[in-house]
């Protein structure tokens, strides 16, 4: 079996390089902003309502578990979408992550985290989370943005069962809640992530962004997998 047929059996050939690029961009934006703006003044946008939200360490399961949700839904979106719809989704995500980088530099934010004194399993898990993820790069929340993109990508795909589309919406909302109850984010971060996902998806649908994005990644896929006319299909 040719390389093209092997990879397209899992995912349309044109989706591989963009998804890898999305992962690299996400990591670069998050890590790069920390390196550049880590020592800058950070603004705290907590409200009294944020402070009233209970701290629930066990929601760490949702906070970390959403990574599997992201992988599943990004791959699913590309699999079930037409090339045009897939590129709209991917270009919107790409634009959103670039704008996150701008926000992280122009408006560095932080929040107040609770002091963890216990030695239970959830206490140790939260301490680990706080150790690997400092309290910055908060607005907008990439966790919430990416989770909502997982729903945006399939919400109108009739080939995806209605129950899974509903689950994806509820899962995204559960992630929103987990970012608040683990004290990783505040309400404005959640709202910012959802709004940015929606506005970037709208931009990608009403401008030439998706077309430009597709042209670039079609050429990249052609270099790796062969000529577009023969290889850039679902196999």
C-alpha cells in the first residue's frame, strides 16, 4: 500500500500537515509568550464572582482529560468535513492561536491561586498542575478556546451523531467549569476564549483566509505526499 493510501485511511492527506502545524503553533504561542512576557507586569482580572466559585481539585480530571477530547475532535472534524470546511476550521484555529499570542504580550494576566497544604491525591495533582503551568497566559483561555473549537468543528456535521455533537458541547462547557474550579482561569478568560473561537471561525468563513491557508498547506502536502491531483484526496 502506498504512503498516500496508508495515511489517508486514517485522515485525509491534506489534514496531516495542518494538524501538526496547529500543535506546533499552540506550543510555540504558549511557551513563547511565557519566555517573552514572563517577567512583565501582569494584570489580575478576578472579580468577586470568581472568588465565590468553589475550588474543586477533583475537576483536574476534566482539565487534563480534555487533551484527549481535543485530539479526537480535531481529527474527527477533518475526517468528516469537506476540504473547504476543514480548511475553514483549521485556518480559524490558526488565526485564533496567533491572536492569543498578541493578547498574551499586550495584556499579560494572572490570578490568585489557593495555597495547597494537603497531601491527598487531588492536592498533589493540583500542585503538579501549578508547578508545570505558571499563572500567566490566561486571557483568553486557550483551554476554553480549543474546547469550543472542538464543538464548532462538528456542530453542523450531520454525519456526526446528534448525541456526540451534544456531548461535545457539554464537554466543552465542563472544561470551562474545570478551568474555574481548578483556579486556572477567571470568568473573563473563559468568555474571551469562546468569543475568539467564534469570531475567528466567522472571519475564516467570510474572507479569503481559508483559501489562502488551503493553498499553502496543499502545496506543503504535495511536497510530502505527491501531486495534489493524485494524492490530496481521502484515498
